[in-house]
C-alpha cells in the first residue's frame, strides 16, 4: 500500500495549481494581444503629421492655384530672398551624430516687403533650425523627405509673416554629414 502512494508521486500526478496558472497565462496573453491590435488599428486610422501639413498647405494654397484660360497653371511671380547658410544637428538616430548644411533661397509673393523679411530673419532662421533639429538623416535622404521639408519650412514661416507669404523654397546647397 505504501508502494502505491510512492508510485503516484513519481508518475507525476496532476497539479491543479499549475493548470490554473497556465490557463491564466494564456488568457492574459490573449488579452494583451487584443489590446495591442486595437491600439494599432486606432493609430493607423489617425492621419499622420505629414498628411495634416499637406492638407493645410492645399487649403491655404487654394487661392494660389490660378489657371489661365487655356487650362495651364500660371507661374506666380515673386521675389527671391537668399538665406544665410545653415549648419544644424539632426535628431539622434542609431548611428553617430549627424548634421546638415543647408543653403536655401525663399521665393516670397510679390506683395512681400524686404523690410519685413529683414526684420523677421532671426525668426525665420530659428524656425528652420528647429525643424532641422527634429529631422533624422534617413528622413532627409529621400526625395519625399526633402519635399516635405520644403512644405514644412513654408508653412512655418508663413505663420508669422504679415505682408506676403512664402511661395516656394529652393535648395541651393544640401549636404548631410
């Protein structure tokens, strides 16, 4: 009789506590997976910052998109204002510290005044440096990243210009080290 009890213990009898913990673990993993999936669905339905900026630029440029009678887009006239060169640190990625050297020219609308441009030059430089500091090198190496940077610079500068607005940004020099 004593031998029968020893054989049951050696044969690995069922432990109800282990079964309960295992079932609880499976249920918790399922709940976590469900909540992660729901969060991912919610985040993918929200528009990205890039989409918002593009939509705002299209809305703001709605008046600017003039078409001639033949249906061709007209070239907007404007004044060109060169910016001094920029050297700014880029956002830290996985690799070593990187920086950007940028030379650009702003095309301002014809009603823009040179006095305002000169008075706002520190604000313009600060806005551009702040934008550049938030960018990662891999974002700016792509063509879409450079175009998006132009749109971001235009919208940022247009927020504080009173007379006229920035129509375009031209890169004269663009180097990432």
